[in-house]
């Protein structure tokens, strides 16, 4: 059953997400949902429930995940703690990975008509620094970290050797520093 669901998610994502074109193209497919658990809060249960791969539509605790995703899950929830708050999303920060995340603010799916542009730029620094005065964590992390806020929508641009795709997701539910449920879908690139 898991394999059929995984295959269906992959085929839907590939058919509608990776081959659509145009910045003003209508966002396609209905969003899917997944629950992510804070990596720090739930470290005793393994890290697999905190990482997600948009290309394949799987959390990293799915059987066969390593072979399917080449051990790559770009979205992490709860792997950073700031003053005891683990409600942070981070994008894979290994090596020269130029992937980025951006908070679009409080939005419903019906309010989003196109894919916002988000450049994938190699990081200028090797880590995350505490923001300066009047600076956000998004800015100080070069777009690799953002706060998790219920009702907010986010765009990610995932780029590496195997993938160059955009995904949009919304935090539909949040139990602070415990888990969040997101609705998500792969969307047309505004660069096509």
C-alpha cells in the first residue's frame, strides 16, 4: 500500500509539477498533506519524521527513502532551536546547495495565482548567523531558515545535481515545538 501511494504521489508530482511552464500559469493539482515532527523534540524517535523531499513526496522515514531520494530531503522542521523554540524550517545546507525558502505570509491556496520567483544562489557563508538589528533569520541565513507560522504559505526553490524545482506549501496546523501539518505541491517554475 505504501509503495502504491508513493508511486502515485511521484507520478502526480512529475506529471503536473515538473513539466508545467510559465510564471502566470495556474497552479496545478490539489495540494497533498504531510505532518512533520520537530527533529529536536522527537530525536529519541529518529529524525525521519522531520525531513521531507518534495520531488518524491516522501518523508524520510518511508521505507526505501534512501534509494528513492539519494538520502536527500531538502525541507527540515525543528532542527534548529532558538530560545527553546524549534518552530523553524530549514533547507538543506550541505556544501554549495543553493536551495532557498521564503515565507510568503498569511495566505490561502485560493489567493495564490502564480509561482513567486526565488533565486537559487550559492550561499556566501557556510552557516547561519544570528540576525543583526532589523534583520530576519531568513536574511541572515541567506534564505535557508524561516520561522514556522500557522496559516503562512512558503515557496521553496530546490536546486541540486538531480533537481531544479519549485514547491509551495502552507502550514495548516501547528502544535508549537512538536509537529506541523503542511499542505504542499510542486508548482511551475517562474523561470521557464
